[in-house]
């Protein structure tokens, strides 16, 4: 499957890149023109040399020259969204109409508040955030560089309101959006959905954070564009961008963190010349065990990973084509939290079933010890845009293989106990009609084919095959201050689970299921004034049950339960309403959004009772431990909540920021489950307050200097899901963080950027409500249950960007 599909992707790219030129020119003639102009400061009229201009729908960018002038060649007539960015200025988003040789000048406003951006998530074409009815947050690479984190989802949870992380140590974080996670959050990476056993508690997303250029987070059901699995929202991660025309780039970066000795390195080279683009990158990150003041060093929280990839692309009058490859390789230690009863020190497994207490030498190693995981994620994608006259056709095909091995036997650390081999083929075809006055319309097909094979003795889910396909139509109407968008979609997913005999005993029965559903959304955005925007959206999404929910039968490393699936489960259906308002002025930015999400047939764990009414238990054949048996069940549920943000930098102190962000989510079952109406894994309310100063925006040697102090307060979570003794309440805590950084420049060019950050300056011992380590064993010496999160941590990061003309 892999070899044949890789060959198909390469052939598709080559055929598209080199064969479409003649066909497009002969069969679909269309006038193409040059688009020129200049970019200047709105107040001083000075040219902004080096300003970046980008046409998202065409994946084409240029850099303004020393006089602020720019030129795009071979642009089709019609309306195009353009995004212009420059350090220290508000990003400028405009829709320009190109008709023959077109000249258009742009003026940018100096500001430290980012007021607008372009999003491609949840739509089929580039859209201004202010014209998107759904709440979307955009994070650029420059913002991620300032965050102290150990993985990408951890960084998102620290910066995007409404996003949290279910964590199992510093290397494993699963994204939750407004209280929903697992297969309810869809992760897109470079155009295709990331597939890597999302059903598992201790399974991360396997994406290299150093290579990320931009992230878009859509909150709310997005099944209209993506089908099943996006009822909580979408995280769209873009890691390989095409360089501007006639530009070459070389980047190096390094990072070090004091708490766990994390060291990371990244390098890439990219360029574009005469429409031909390339990118090649590689990275490494490793860390020993982290520490906090209650637990000391947390044994086996170590990890390391490496990643390399690249891109080849070509753009002509016929369109453009990209071929992207990445290969992620990660080793992760699993924290079990078992301790010596007399000393409270963490225990280390030895061959022969023996145990001993871990030593400083064990803590400082980077190589994980049992239990640990080894994950390899290979991905290749062909992303093509073909111009068919004034129409446009997007074709995307991708193959990925996720190989996850779990090791738990100290007597044999070379043979995995569990080995999941997941192969996924993703495909999408989207046809875009030309803009018709105020209308834009697209329609298409998207879907995937998937197979999972177990390659070790321990089998949790059966071998299976999955195929789904969905067709949609999406339209957007824009007139004056009003934008209305929406559409409909129909999906069908077919799953075939294989019968399996394990150790001469039947473990899985063969089954087949079909899941069909209709999705849709309708929303509007209204620009009430230059400063005020209003939004409202209603969306219907669905999620088909995953294989663990349908057919799991067993327990594996990282869990403390025996899981049993139910292949009679039905799809979850979500109906959510969102409303929001934004106010953006020269010295204040204010946003507020509220939501209500009704989910029919919400899937959750429920404890199985035996015939006498007590808990049903089974013995784990590997460890000999008694495990409670849990089966997946369904009930109706609802969630509601809000996010608020206000950023102030008062005149005349334009350099000063005072930003506050508050997020709150509440989730409940319609009917109580074992005496509790609260949904599992609902995050605590959170308030983040940052005081930041920005200086030297146009300094010669040092510029874009920032200094920040942040207070991060998590409220107590007193509404846990207490059914079956699943969760406990979590106390509130306050973390104090700080940062300072600047660009070092010479002759008008940035030589390097330096970021110094401090996390948890007060060295507070705390447990996040969504930390799975909170429920590990009790320390008999202190009486405290579970493992605590990371203590005080200082970080230094250096980035060296080199840009040159080709």
C-alpha cells in the first residue's frame, strides 16, 4: 500500500507540474497579468522595504524591494485576498480585483496590536478573520518562539484561550478545545489530517514544533469541511511554506531549558526562483527527567525525538504543485509513578521482575527506560492547484504511516509488547467557481482510506480497514459590511473489523459498520463600524465512533483499566451556536465569544458491574495487577462557555501592553452517570494577565525589544466527573512567568533573535486538572497522590535567519 501510493503521489505531482501547462493554455484560456504596487508607512509615507506580501489562495508571495515596490507575475483576473505583514505594523488584509495590468499601493499602520489575519481553516478559500463567522485564532512562528514549552500542544494550551492539553508527562499532550478532545479534535498538518491513534490516552500528535510556521485554531464543529472527527474544532498546522519569489532563506535555531535539560536544534534551507521552490529541514530535541519541589526528579519523564523533511514545488500559469515529505521519530518514557513505601522514591523496573529505587544517574539520562514508546510517523503529500480558465481545482493526496511500539518488559527491551501499524491515505478534490459579484462558491469531495495492523503479542484493538468519503458545497456572500457563509455536506464511513485469535483464544469477532451523516453550517459576520465586528454561527457536526470505542478488548502500558468496546455504538452529533464581538481601536483590542454545544449520544467510559452488583475486574496477564473493566457507553450531553480578551496600550504609552484573557467551559450529561452529571476532562476556568513593554521598533543594533511578566491563574475545578471514582477536584494555583527578547541587527538586517524566558518563577507545586499523572500512586511518605507538574524552568532560545536574493 505504501510503495504504490508514494509512486502515485510522485506521478501525480510530476504530471500536474509538467503536463498541465499545455492543457491549461489550450483548453482553458484565461488572461494573466502582472500585479504591481508599493507598500509604505501610512503616517510618514516612507517605503517599507522587506514587507511580505502573500496571496494565500495561490500560495504565492513576494518581498517588497528597497523602495517598497513589489511585483506578482502571471496572476489571473479576478478577486484575490492579499495579506501584507511587516514587523511593528498591523497586518493588512485586503481583497484586490485584478483586471489586466493592475497597480495598487498599500499603506500600513504602525501598531503593537495584531488586529486581523487570513484564515484558510474551515473554508475552501482564504478569508479575513473579521469575515469568518466561526471563532479562529492564528499563531505565527514568532509568537511560538516566546513560549516555554516541551511540545507543540503544550505551547498552544499556554497561548490560545479555550485550548487545553490532556498530558501524560512533558512529551505527550493531547489537544482539547472547549472541553472536548481525542477524536473530537481534528489536527491538519500541511493540508492533510494527522492520523496517529488519537483514541489513546497516552498518544500525542507526532508533529515537530520547531518546523511549524503558522497555526490556525478553529473552535466549534467543522464537519462541513472535514467530515467526521471535527466536532470540537480544528488545529491547522502549517510547517512547510513556499519562500517568496527570488528569495533564499537559511535558518538555524537552538534552545535550552534548565528544569529538564531540554536541548533542541533546528535548521532549514528554502528558496524560490522562477517559480521553482524547495525546502529542506531537520531537527532534534531531547530532555532528561523533569523536576518539581514535591517529587524531585520525576522518573522516566525523559524523551527525545528527531525529524527531517522537505518540499519541492513549482508554480506556472497553469497553477502550482507541491510535494512534501516528513519523517518524525520519537522515544518517550512513560511515568508510572510507583514509589518505594519506606522512602517515597520512584521505583525502577529491573530484569527478572525485580525493582530498585531510581538514582540521579537514572534521572539524568535521555534514553527512556521501561515502560517507553517508540513512534515513527512518515508522511508524503501532493498538494496541487490547477487553473481551469477562471475556475480553480485543488487536488490533494497524502499517505502517512504511524508505527507505534510500546515496550514494558525489562527482560526484553528490544521486543515491543504492543505494536500498532496504521496506514492512511487521504484525498481531497475542491472545485472553486469564479467570484460572481458578491458570491464565492466551492464544492468537492474529501475522505480517507485507512488500515491498522497489530504486529505484537499484546492486542488492544483489532486489525481493521476504514474508508470514508464526503461531498460538500460551500458558499460565501460578501457585500459592504456583511459576510454570510455556509454549506452542506454528506458523509459515509465504512469500517470492517477483523476477527482475531490471540494466544489460541478468540479475542475479536469480525464486524462491519456504516456511519452516514449530514453536516452543515450557516453564519454571518457584520462590520458594524470600522472598529466593531459582530459574529454569529450555527453548525452541525458528527463523529463516528473510533475503533477503541467500537472494539477494544484489553489494557496496555499507560492505562489502569481494562477497556471493552461496543460495536453497536452510534455516531455523536453536535449542534453548536457561537456568538462573538470584537472591538479594535488604535489603543485597545477587545473580543468576547460565547458558545452552547449540544451533543447527542456522547461517548464515555463506564465501569462494568459483575453479576453480584460489584465491580467487574480482570487480571492483567503482563503485570498480574487487577484491573477494573470499563465499557464505552453513550448519553446526551451539553457544553457551554465563553472566552474574553482585552489588550490595552494607552496613549501616550504606546509601548505598554496590558492583556487579559479569561476562558471558561462547563460540560454536563443530561442524565447523571453513577451520580455525576459532569463530563470528564472539563478544564478549570483560567485567567492570564500579561504586562508587556515593546521598545526599539526601528533600532539599528537592537530592535523589537520586549519585556513581559505574566500571571497565569487556574481556578479550582470543583465540578469533576466523579462517576466510577474517575476524577477528583483540583485546587487552584497561580504561576508567575516572565520573558525578554530582541532582534540583533546589522546594516538593516536581522543577525539573530534571542528569547530568554522563565516559567513558574515561584516554583509552585501544582497539578493541572487534565494531567493524567495526577492519578498515579500515593506517596506513602508525604500522603500526596500522583505526580506534580513541572517546577521552575528557565529557557534560552536563539534563532539565526539568513535571507538572500536569488
